[in-house]
């Protein structure tokens, strides 16, 4: 009887051991399968990221073209660049051509920067250029070996050269920009005829040096 019970216990223990080992082995296989599947997925993800990171031939070609374009756009005026200045006088219909060394304010500038400089120059025209009737200042040709700039003048387009008016009781002559003073005269406005005082109160526009000196002389006599 005791032997029978012992055999039953041993059989039950062996059966439980077999069942436990089988379950453990099945769990191991399932975990291993999941691990391998994740490894494959990770490998595919890494390959996809690597493919995205690598530039395609088209992109590489576009980058090369872009670099080439940027290099071309960075052409600048060099100290060795031939500088040609064309001066066109519309009044006499003549062109004077001067071949010079590039001025320091142009050396190192790109085409766009040179055009910006010319536009700024025209927007804030020096008085001397205004009086000579400068109408345009333009870039004709541009390269690192040669730059051609053209100035066009016409004195007939200058509306006036001087502006005569009374300031602080004296006759004062302004330049055509109406800001800078050409001459402070010692002529007292109170000593002038009433007609002249009225004209000066409104301001007198003068077109030439000869006309200016004639006017001032009439006030002094």
C-alpha cells in the first residue's frame, strides 16, 4: 500500500515536471520569436533612416549646380579689373570714354552691390553733379575683368542753380538743393526797394552764375 502511494506521488511529480518544462520551453520560444521579430523591424527602420539620410543623385546634382550658381554670383570687382567710365553729354550728343583704375569704393563689390551703390548715388545726388545735370548713372557691363559704367548729363534739365532769399535781414544765396549756402552777402534787405524785398520774400530762382552776379550787383548799386 505504501509502495503504491509512493509510486503515485512520483508519477504526479514527474508529470508536473514535464508540464512545467513544456510550458517554460513554449514561453522561451515565444519570447525568442518576439525578440527576433523586433530585431528585424529595428533593422528595417535603420535601413530606412540610412536611405533617407543619403542624398539622391538628383539632390547632389542640384547642390552642385547651386554651389556653381553662388560662385558665379560672387564675382566681384578686383583691383586688377579694367574700369571704363562713359560720359554721355545729351546737349552736345557726345560720348567721352575714360579707362581708369577701379575706384576704391567699388573694389570688392558684387554686381548687385555696384547697382545698389549707383542707385544710392542718384537718390542723394551731390550738388556738383546736380548742377551739371546728371540724369542717370548706370552699369553697362560687369565681370571680374571689366566693368563699364555710364553717366548721362544734360544741363538743360537743371531747373535752377541758385536760390536767393532773405534770412536774418540779409540777402543769402542758397545752392540748388535749397539746403547748402552758396554765399552769405552783406546786403541788408531793409535797404532794398520794396519791389525787390517782395521778390526776395518769395525767393528768387537763378539759372546761372552770370545771372546771380548781375542780380547781386543790382542790389549793391
